[in-house]
C-alpha cells in the first residue's frame, strides 16, 4: 500500500526533523494510528513533496517525522481544465471528487443559464469552500501532490474568455440534432491548455453554445449514452488523459 498523504502549509528546503500537528497530525495519530517506522508523504498540494518516516507520536495530534529530500513535481502537460456547470445538491462535490481522483488540473464552477442551483452571497461562498475542501481531500486520498485548482464561479462571458486562450476547447453537447464530433477522435494538442465545458442537466443553451463556438470551442460528444453533469467531466477527463499520454 502506498504511503498516506498529509498536507502542510510549507515544507523545509532540506532534510530535517518535522512536526506534523493540528488537524493533519490528529488524523495521522488518532485516525490512521501511525506508529514509529511507518512512511508518510507530506505535500503543500502545489507540487512540492517529501517522504517522511515516523520517529514518534506525542499525544493524540502530534507526529514527529524524519523528513527526506523535498522535491517538486512538475505541472502536467497538456493541462486539463473542466468548466463544470453547477449541479443540484451534493452532485457538485461528487463531480469534484471523481475529477480530482482521475487527474484533472483545474475546475471552474460555471453559473450556466439553465442551472437550477445558483451561488449567491453566503451560500455561494460556502459552496465554493466545499468544492475546494473536496478537491483537497480527494487529492490526498488519490495520493496526489499537486491538487486541482478550484476557481471562483464564472459567468458565461468569463468561460468564453477562458476558451479563447485555450489550445483546444470542447463543449460536451448531447443534442443529437446538433452536429458534434466524437471527443475520442478529436485532434488534441501535445502541450498547452485543454478546456472541457460540461453543461447542466438541462443542457447548454443555444446562446451559450454560439458564444463558446465564436471563442473557438467545438461541440463534442462522448458516446451514444447521455451522462449526468456530475459524471461527464470525469469520463471526458479520463478519455483525454489516455489519449494525450498522461496515463502512459
């Protein structure tokens, strides 16, 4: 079994003793019940990480580690960003969790016109905090050391601007009456930025689709079946990770 991952605010620049405390230390000692001699991985979630060996535990929330060399994992290329329309209920956290486990690099919440859920005021701040916390926990669970960035909620115009800067952009569109290309055969860049747009359960509106196409995106489909908004981004990400060689 691979070593468990714990997140810290900052890692030292050289080999040293390190104390893991607070919520992460409590999880290591009281939940994972780690003991002397066991191995862990510490990361800042932004690519810097180091292996550590437990020297001793103190109380219920303090772990003393012998830390190895700190290294930095380079950012993946091509970078994959999923623009995720806001789903109902807790399906947003489900989408973030599975996309993180799969390997997405960034997630942009999108307030599409047909979204039933709306992020406004305090409710929006709480929802965004949940998405970010989910990405962090899923990153730890999947043993990642570079967690996906979860941006603030974007408008359709902001998503179009993101599309305009991308090297490849696709709108996942399930309408069989609308011409779309299979994502499985699309020509992909070997580097740069890939942007996938996942609409809400009600679909992407014609006005939104036109704006995205004007910015440089094309409509693509995954297959014959129609996936829910909370699973489409994960399936599309997996397809692209395989096709770009990132899963090789």
